[in-house]
C-alpha cells in the first residue's frame, strides 16, 4: 500500500532542546493515524515539520511524495491542515474566510460547498459574523471546514476535538471515520488516548521527542490490551530510564 507520509531520522532542535529526536515513521494510504504523547512530547513540532511550516534540523521527510524541505508550499497545497492554536483572520467573516481559502486553493462553486459545511457543523447562523467575534467552538468548526473543503487526500490535524462539545465531537469522529473509508488518509496528534483508541487504525507514541512505539491498534486488541494502559506503561518506563 502507498505510503503517504515517510519520515526518516527526522529531528528538530531549538538550541539545546531536542523537540523531535531522530524519528523514523511511515503512514500508509487510508489510515487514520494517531500520533500520541504527553504535552511537550514533540507532536506539534512533528506536524509543523511534515507540513513544511518548520524546517527540520536533521533527517528527511516526504508527504504525498513531496519533499517537505525542498517544496514546503507544494505540501501545503495538497493537504488539509488544522493547527492546534491557529485561528482564522479576525477581520474577515466566516464566509469571507472560506472564500479566501477557495481563491487560494482554486476551489470552484465555493458557495454550495460552504453552505454544506455550515449546515453540517451547525453554524450557518455565524457565516456573516467576524471571526474575532466567534466562540472558540465555532472558530474550530471554521478551521475544520477550511481543512476539508477541498477534499484533500491527506489531512493533518493537531488535537482534532479541542473546543468541541460532546455532540460535535461525536459528529466529527464519524466524519473522520467515513473519510478514510473513501481511501483518504488522516494524521492526528492528540493526548486524548480514549479518542485515539476509538477512531485510529494505527498509532505511534512520542515521549521527549523520541519514538517509543508504532503499530496498528488491532495488535493491542488481539493481546487484550487497552491503549491508555499500554501508553502509560511505555511512557512511565521511559520516564525513569
């Protein structure tokens, strides 16, 4: 099966701090892949490197066959991205922001597509509201929309359910599951282990920038193990090494 993400010995240092430490990782087409780790483990840095937003200090990586260092813009054109904390421009309304995204990505018929998302995520009443006046949850809906409105082959999402209430979380989880059934791929980073166990097909564990484990969720289930317990055992063991 085609590998849509390949990282080899990927590293990122900020001065003396090794945020990502020689990580080698592959993600296959059609996976719902979860990158798991405690806060500060390097998950966000990994996503920023894989999307060409941060330049690695070592190693190499390709996304959809595109070198993330040689052509970072080419990567961002092809994928959908939801950063952990980035918000839409405060001076645009929700619909203006989506029209801007459509212009950049050359998406035709944005009106119909935008209306579908406004209805699907239940924020049609906010389409003409300035982004600065939107609630956190509504801004998250808008960021989710901009990542998927062009139906990318791969989406990379940092904490996909942050700021969503339980009803919206359930809706989004179902959407992500259906999305990969169509042959597309989703890469999420999260520290919410129960969500990862529920929706992910593959996972990897980062701790202090190092890769502790990578493999399918099914292997855990076959052994009668649960992801949270497995995660904690590895991280606690590594913490004391």
